[in-house]
C-alpha cells in the first residue's frame, strides 16, 4: 500500500476568513471551483432557493422550533438554509425575534446541481432521506504532487490518486442521493466523474477552499486531520453520525486473490464495527452478482495517522491492487468503480437505523 496521505475538507460554511482567501485564489472560478469553495455538498445547500413557509416566531422559539413546526428535519444543512434565507432578520447571527415572521425553506429538495461531478453527472436527484442528518468525509488518497502508487495498463500509467478520486466522486454523489451531507476532502476542479478506462495523471488536486496540497507527507496528513476535526466540531451535535471514508488502492502485486476483494483498515473498535458492516454488504452483493465467486475481503487494524487522529470514526478502504493485471482490468472499468461506490452505500444504508452521533467519536486525546 502506498503511504496513505489521506484527507482534505471543504470549508463547511463559506463565511470564514480562510474561505474568503480561497475565493480570491479562485478568482477565475469555474462552477466546480466556486462549489469547491462553498463547502459541504448536500441537496439542501446546493438546490435553487426552494419554496418556503412563513411562520411567526413565538416567545422562546429558536430555529430548531420553527423547522420542526414546518415539518422540516432540523439537519445542519436545513439550519444553514434557514439562516441564509433570513439573513438580516436574525439577531446576533442566529437568534429569532418573537413576533417576527421568518421564511422556513421547504423540506426535501429533490434535485440540485453539483458541477464538481462533471457535466454528465452534475444533476443529482434525491432517492431517499435515509442518511439525512449524517455527515461523511470522503477522502481520496494522495493527490496534488503525490500520485500514490502507479501501475501500468495497456502501456499507460494507472495512478492511484486518479482511480481513488473517481470512486470518491461516485461515492459522494450516492451519499447525497440518500440525504447525507458530504465533504470531499481532496478535490480536482476539472476532473468530474469520468466514464473512461484511462484516467490521465495530473497534479491540480487541492484542499479546502483551494488550498494547495503540500509535498511533505506528514504535513499533508496533519492538514487533512485538522480540516476534518474542525468540520467535525462545526457540525457538532446537529449531526446524527459523522464518519470518515478514505479511499486508496493497494500496491501489493503478490496478493493471494487477484480479484478486487476490497479490504478495510481501521484503528478503533467502532471503526472495526463499521468496516465489518461494509464487508458484509460486499459479501452479499458478490453472492448475488457472481454466485460461487466468494469474497475474501479482510478487516485489519493499522495505526495509520489519519485513522488514529480524526475525531469521527474512520475506515480506510483499499479498492484493489494497482499493479495486479487482473485488478487493473477491474479498476479501469467505470462500471466497476461505480459498483464499489454503490456497495459501500449499501452497507451504510443497511445500518442507517443506528444513531451514533457524537458518542461514536473517539476520545479527544490529541
């Protein structure tokens, strides 16, 4: 496995000084660059301004109360939408005034545009709200000056970071379709989801709000951890679940099973529980799609920097072997990259009834 430089995060609320600097940096912004700077990806935050209900605040009412009264689930994105729609009518940024009327954005935006996914996939339609209130930090390994491990397929380079990023985009899109809020920690402003076998290597991936990814590995890891933990604190108790899903591609050509038996690395008891749930979903899907094939994916404990130090529960997912000829065939097929993303979401949906929230986080010992 190439050394995992895992993680980068979009600024979740676009109002910080860091984001303002990022917007200056991205002055010649494409829609994808503008969305990168904006932060969290969710249907509510990306949709055009929805219809709204007008409600009068009573004595002692807060934003939460008005949302509930209007039948809107008070998720972080719903609260942000309320604050945005009522800017200038709130006291001290987020306090209601008794007797004043407020616009409550309608629940359940169904379709939104996310340029970061590319022109073929930017329109995203909600499938369900089963992951509403859940926040996921999707992290494709390496990026920027570090492409990770590089295989060769049909005479062309097969870079780990490009494969992992394509799966990360597909995974983020599927999570949004199920109502989740997603932070893409590493982003490429130009590479949307690509239905191609050859994914050219470039070095323009960036961090939160357009921050450059440094060459030094330890610095990269620290920045990713810092961004994730900052966003974790910002979402706080409003999120029912916060989890890190890191995507890498192994580089061990001697693997016993030449097929893509996706395997998982963890560094906590709760991370192992989540990984086991994901592994069970893969086993079930393989049993249906390829009866008799079997599935040998493993869950291993590894003290990797990001797994050890992020506050949300984290799982690192190895997608295959970048140097194994048979794995290369599978990694280069866009349908297979989509299937991996779909099956990860299958595992999360099967266990979406579990409410873990802040209690799921590791102790703040760092």
